C-alpha cells in the first residue's frame, strides 16, 4: 500500500497532509502555498486552471471562475435557492435536478470540478513523495447529508483517488488533538469556515475519539458574514450615487472581495478603509466608493450570525447532556474562527481560554492525515465513534415517517424493520427512504426510493418484507428490502438515484486524465496568469495612461486569449513574452 493522504476539501481553501515517521506534514502546493484555493477557472476555450491562478481571475472574469463548490455538491436545485446569489457564476439544475454549474455553455457537476482540486493536491503529494498516490481520506462537515458525502466521495474517485474513508471535520480535528496529546479529555471543536458551521463535543483518550454530540448549519459561513458587509456597501453606494449595483456581477464581485478583505483586516485592526475607485461609470462619469467600517459596526452587522453559532453550541451541549464547565479544551477550526468577537463569545460561553496550539486552517487536514496513516497501517489505531446527524427512516401508511435509525446514533450501524402490503395480492412495494426529524413524511428530506417487485402473492398484511438500513464508517447509507417468503430482494446505495452513476464517474475520470498534457496546461496557466495580471492593472491604472497604450495592451490581451486555443507550446510561450513586454507600458 502506498502512502494514504488526508485532504480537507474546503469551501474556500483545501489542504492536503500526510504523516511521515509519525510527524504530520502539510503538502505544499505547486505554487508553494500551504493551502490551495478551492477555485476552478475557465478560459474561453474551455481550458481549466485550478487553485491560486484561478482565484486571481475571480475579479476579472467572475462568471467563469467557480468557487464555493462545497455549497452545492450533492444538493438538489431546490435546496440551494438562497445560495445562488452568493456566487459569481450560473448555478442550474442538471438533467437529474442536481445543482450544477454552467460556464461558457457547458454544464458541470460540482463533483467533477471538485475533482480538479483534489487532483491538484494528489499531484502535489506525488511530486513530494516521488511515487503515485492513489488513496485518501477526505473530510466533510459533520452536517453533510448522505448525498453530499456520496458526492464528495465521487469527486475523489473522479480525481483517481480511492477514498478509504470520509470523516467529519470536527472529528478530524479531534484526531489531530489525540495525535498530539495523550490522556483523557472532553473537547469542543468550534468549526466555522467559509461556507459552513459545525460544533462537536467529543470525549477523547489515547486510543478513542467518541463524538458525544454534533450540531451545525450547512449554509452559515464566512461568506454570509461578507454578505452583510456587501449589503451595507451596496446601500452606502446607492445613498451616495443613486445607483443600485445589485444586478452587476462584476461590481458585486469587487464588493464581495473588498468586504472579505475588510472583514479579515478587522480581525487585527479596529477600523478598515474600503476604497474602490472606478466601481462603475455612467453618462455622468466614473463613480468611486469610499467607506470606513469600524469593528464595532461590523460586529453589530453580523451579530445575528455570531449568535446563531453560539446557540448551536448550547444545543450541542444539551444533546451531549453536559454543561460548559464539563469541557476541558476548546479547539477553534476554520478561517472565520479568527474573528475576535467570536473568540470572545466562545471563551465566555465555555468559561475557559481557547486552545490555540492548532492552526485553524490546517488542523482538519492534519486529522485526516492521522486517519489516513491509521488506515495505511502506519500509526496506532484510534477508534472513531461518530454519530448520525439526522434520523433515518421510511415512509409508512398515512404519509408518516417511521424511524429506523434515530439521530445521534453511533456509526457504523444498522437497523431492520418489517413492512407488509396494504392490498390483496399486492406484488410491488415502494420503499421511500427519508431523512429528518418530522413525524410527517412530507416534511422530511427524501433520500431516494425504489420498488421491490415480484412479492409472493398473499392477503394484505401477510407478506413479510424486511427493510434493512446500513450506515458505514463514512456515514454513507445503503438500504435493502427482501421478501422473506420468495427471497426476492433489492438494494440501493441511497445517493445513486440523484448522484453520478459508476459509468458517469468513469467517463469523467477519463476526461480528467485525457486533458492531462501537463506541459501545455502549465503554459496555459502561465498565459492566464499574465492575462489576469494585465487585466487587473488595466482596471487600477488604465485611466492614468495614454489611450494608444491601453489599446496596445488590449490587442495583446486579445492575441493571448486566442493563443490559449493553441496546442503548440511555442505559440503559448510567444504570448507570454508579448504580455511581459506590454506590462512595461504601465506607469510605475
Ligand atoms: P475556511 O473555509 O476554513 O478556509 O475559512 C475561510 C473563511 O474564513 C473565509 O470566509 C474567510 O474570509 C474567513 N477568514 C479567513 N481569515 C480570517 C480572519 N483573519 N478573520 C476573519 N475571517 C477570516
């Protein structure tokens, strides 16, 4: 078995890690970073570039720059209504009704685009180790549904990785803790990233990490905090200029970018100046945005979001049957946990100083690497006892939900229930699998359904059909049904009706390998990097320049974009040279 790596596939950034000789190590990206932005950019010819380079074109070409994929992975279109306004690209249903991404008239599943990010981390790990990497442990938020977990696993498979285990992010953080410290402790993992919030309470010892309770919100992240600032900036601009910029994608992306920078700045300063020159131009001339945001104002704007994370923490303690004083350590995970107000609120809630010995951006990947090393047989086993976050069951007569596996059950687990027919000689029964807490079937999430045919004829209520649920260590659900008299049976892995079939995954995997002309890809990345840099400079410096120079640069940019279509390395190299020469036209 080669080295198994751990990957934190994040909403904003992704991190790969591994264990070497018992020491944890973050995998450095090709660009030299410890994190890889979870961003995929597209050039006009469909060429894709991933990570840092893609992130740089977000401002210039927002419609063709895909970020926050984790918000959409494994979700149906009707589940993401409130989220599509938070991204710069088009989200639409694919033929199965799943939320998908449209760029330049092509539709992609979040799985296949996430696979590009995973592939980049896999490649960086291979470059570091000097050997192929084919196996991984990938983390997901504790609150990910079965379909989101399955889709994440599929992304790994498309990237050429055998995903040995999907583990919950807070559980991974706890594993990193177990790896570093010996002894018994009850820990709280407060995990607030770019797109999701999770809180988990765990009991750990040197060989066990048991989740006592977990709560969270899949649609509450740092970008929601940014959104509060964006809304404020939109109204400041409207008050000053009378122009509502909500419909302008490029302007909105500049505002989002400025809002995030201001938020991050306010983690270390008490006032932030937001200055966006030439935000837009109309017949009355260019319009600029200038605003000052204080930390106090910012905290008031985002107070409801901050409070709701604290309420989730209280609910988790309630579920675990403990109080704040029973917690020995509080570990902060995710970029948004750096917000000073959050740190104060969490400290006040638990009545103790936060454990700051872990890097909030890396601890989850480190934990995934510990699990990877355990599965690879290189590290002493730690038993992970995780729990289900939703109740699972089936629809029964009267549109009710019968629960087979209640919320907070330790996984892996299984359960069986006998059902029967409601009509004479009924030969088919429908098994409708549900997830949720309501007694009323329609109020819960439908996870899929299947029919069991050829049931042995009999009086109503006579056939005995065993419905069996199984949840594996990755939290993935399988449901089977068997007529005990005839022996006929059927089974589904629950996400497959909506997710990708094995055939589709194989096709996408081939596509990823086929496009792997590494030299051309690297050159195209370089051309794109130069294009983005020139375009960014044109935005900030164009108005101070001679119009002829601006025209020359625009022509060079157009030629470079055309060169991206080429399969000739020499043409791409020439385009890079031309762009470099034109960069000298900008004033210093
Ligand atoms: P993650 O998903 O863990 O990578 O977290 C990314 C989120 O953390 C983004 O919304 C960032 O804007 C936010 N973030 C990163 N650094 C800081 C900081 N110093 N203060 C506030 N938010 C931050």
